[in-house]
């Protein structure tokens, strides 16, 4: 443990004091730095328990203005507990915290001190929304689905790679992975070793298909709940939006009213381009490397369906294609427009407007 102070404090913290706390949260420990009236008061190493943080902050409560920590793998349990105790806690996105260029020294103590300084001096730091326990669990479910879909894709790729490596002829229907193609592969005559390998790979594929079926079933149950029924109906009124897109949007854009404008929503998902402007010159670059990759990919896929099914989507695509000269850029622009539509529909509680 370590404590640093510029003076011996004989009296307690009062309401007129200004107290800011930075926390560096890890699996086994939490480092806390406290600043009081512009001076570093103390740094402590605490057990990784919310109760320990509440106990440590007890003497600072009268003047406590802001407690911050970075979002990370430990989730939002600490923030929810501190909120129930009436502590003004904020969770910050790591990418939004200013970094000192060229800084080489790094430790948990230095990190919590830096966070305390930012909490005190940087009023423009915008915290991320703290999901409820249910919202966080549902978001984890949709992310589990994304992981299962990726594992299924990899299983298919390994099977195709095996056929390519040994010069085996791919069966008809392999592109769609039809039942006939799978049956043909199971009956294919191979050496004992290759037969064992192919059977193992086919078993992996069957496993991930079963897992995906289970996850999709659970998602449907959640989407049919009273909590989500109306929201799903609103989202699916938009052409190109199916149950997967609707569930991803709902679970990733939890608390949609936390976004102030369309730009924030696009940036959150990762559909906002980099913009460089100097004087009258304005250039849009590639997408920012941030956001929700799986949701972004789903929206692009849904955007193609919107373009095919709705004249409004087709008009937007044609205009963007003319302006950019690139179909891929145009469809990303359509996906961004679709995202904004869906967010607006949720906030305003209204169905998709077919005219415009």
C-alpha cells in the first residue's frame, strides 16, 4: 500500500472539498488514486471487490465528485454496485482517454493516477452507458452468436482446405452445404487417416450448427418477450431487416436514447468515416477502426436486401454510387443510413416510412 499527501489531514472531508478518484480495475486487484482539491491525496491497492472500494471511499463521500475507471474485461458489475451506493461513478471508453505521446513508463498505480487527473481536469470526458445486468447478459448472448457463426465458418473453411490440399473433388452442393453434399463427404472413400480427419472436421461443423440452433432459439424467446415485442415489430418494419439484424441492433444499441445524434450512433457502431477538413477542403477517408464489427457486417448485408426490396433504398444506393464511384463505399453509406433509420425509429417509437 502507498499513501501520498502534501499535508497531514486532521479533519475529515467536507462538502466543500473536491474529491476525484481514478480506479484501475483488474481481476485480482483494484488500484485507486484520490485527488482532493487539486492535490494527490493517496493511492491504494484494494482487493478486487466492490465492497472494498465502497469502504475505501467512505471517508471521501461528502466531497466526492467523480469516480472513473476504464471499460474492460471485468464488465460493469463494479459500476452498478457503486451506483446503488450513491457513488458518482463513470465508465470511460479506453479510446476516449487522452494519452501522453511518447510516454514509456506504465503501471497500475500510474494508470489510476492519470485517470484521477483526467476526472478532475477533463470535464469533456464522455462516459459510456452502464447497462443493466439484464442488458449486459443479452448483449453477451448476441456476441456468443457472433462467435458461434465465426466458428462455423472456420469449420467449413477447414473442410474446403482439406479437399484443396489433397486434390479431392468437391461434391455438388458444397457451396450451399446441402444435406446431399454432407452425406456424400461422409461416404467418401479415403485412407484411414484422411477419413478420420474429415470425420472430425464434419463433427466440428455439426457441433457448431447445433450450437447456433440453440443460441438462435434462445434469442427468439427473448425477442418474443413483452419487453422486446414492440421494438422488434418496429425494427422489422424496415425493409431488409430480419430477426438477426433486429436482435443485434436491440442488444448492441441498448438504451438508444443515450445517443444525442446520428453521428454518435454511427461512430459507436463503426460506420462513421474519418473526416479531414482544412478550410474549404473536406475529405472522407476509410471507416474508423472502432465499433461493433459484427453489427456493422450484419447492417451491410441487410443494406443489400434493402436496396433490392425498396425503391427508397435503391435510390440512395444509386446516388451514393454516383458520388463515390465505388459500389462498396456506396453500400456502406446505405448501411449507415439504415442504422440511423433504425435508431430514430426506436427513439421515436414509430414504424418505417415507405415514402420519402
